[in-house]
C-alpha cells in the first residue's frame, strides 16, 4: 500500500466548519482511489470512515503584486472524509 496517499489535512474556513458535522478534508494524491483513501485513514488515524468524496482542485492563474509576473497555483485533489457520529480526528 502506498503511504503517500494522504498528503496533509486542509485547514481552511470551510473545512473547520465541516468538522462540526464529522467531515474532515485532506489533500490526497492524484491517482488515489476511494478505497485507498479509506485504508490510509484507518491506518493513520485508527477510525473507520462511513463515506469518502473526492474533488479535483484546478490550478488558477495568479499575478505577483511586485513584479507583475504571471504564474499558476498547483492543481491536485482533495477528499472529504465522513466519520461516524462519535469518532474524531485530531488534525492540529
């Protein structure tokens, strides 16, 4: 099993609001399947997810304020991991 499936938890305003509903958000590898994500969550955090949803994150065009150069943010995937009512994950 590939141990690099879950890159890191996403700590955003939306993600912290979803934690109240037992939904946690993670950056995942581009080729990761839902079953691989479930296995990785089980081994890393010792909890069993009840559902996993994946979303593609597209790259965006950004401009530097100083030099006015154009660049792009990195693209990737994120996963919403839903847990049972009593389960929790410590992300911080």
